[in-house]
C-alpha cells in the first residue's frame, strides 16, 4: 500500500511540475464545469435531431447516470474515505503549483473523471458504429478532463482512475437500460439506428 501511495504521489508531482502558462490555461479550461454546459447542450440538440422521440428516454437516462455517478463520488466516497486532496495535504501542498485554487477538502474519488467518463462510455454504447469519430472525441475529452485534475493537483491518479471506473459502470447501467427500453417501446426505430 505504501508503494502505491508513493507512486500516486510521484505521478501527481510529475504532472504538476511540468507546467507552462499555455498548458495551465488549457487544463483550467478542461476542468471548468461552465465550459461543459454549452457543449452538453449542443450534444442534447444533436441527439434530439438524430434520435427523435427516443431522446425523451435517452437524455433522462444519460442525466440520471451522470447524477448517480456524481452523487456516489461526492456524497458517499469523499466523506467516507476522507482522503485529503493533494492541494490540501500539508506535506505536499507547499511544493505544488496551484493554478486554479484547490476545491473541496476531500478528493477520493474524482467527480470530474466520473462525470466525463459517464458521458463518453454512455455515448459509446448507444451511438451506432458509424459515429466512431464522435466517440473518439468524447473519450479524448474524458481523458483530458481527468488528466487536468492531476495536473492542477486537485486529485491523485488513483482518484481519477476510480472516478473513471465509477463513471464507466454507471454509464453501462444507464446505456443498458436505454437499449432494453428503446427496443421495447420503439423496436423498428431501434433496428434502424443500429
């Protein structure tokens, strides 16, 4: 366990110490939730165009998946484990470059990573194969958001990996529910979308 904690700390310091002003701006951009809202709104509009009336099922299940991952990470894991964020760790914080402040006290697990991976995995599971580029972009976004949390010293690598796993699991549950319900209520449309 001590070796894993040492590796976690080493990866954090490595990411945080290789900084530039331009990279600082990009990492803050990726981590800022207010940047996400216009992108997510645009995604919902595109989904509405592509999925038609099925969007009334798809969007609520996607939002439920995101909300569930966010609630589990923020309301259960963080208070239960009580693991200080790197930027709140007194042994570490003085040596870190805190470009974007620090955030809440506890960091295990990363809600940013969980939410970003919910979106990427959910869409990867429900979008047809011909949307490979869109799926790839969503995964690139999830990885960039996750890495930004380490770069900005808001989370350790293990916080981010656990968040990605939680996001993947909740996305799988939501996407599976969508696929079963869409096939039941709109069987012909579900066949055409595949």
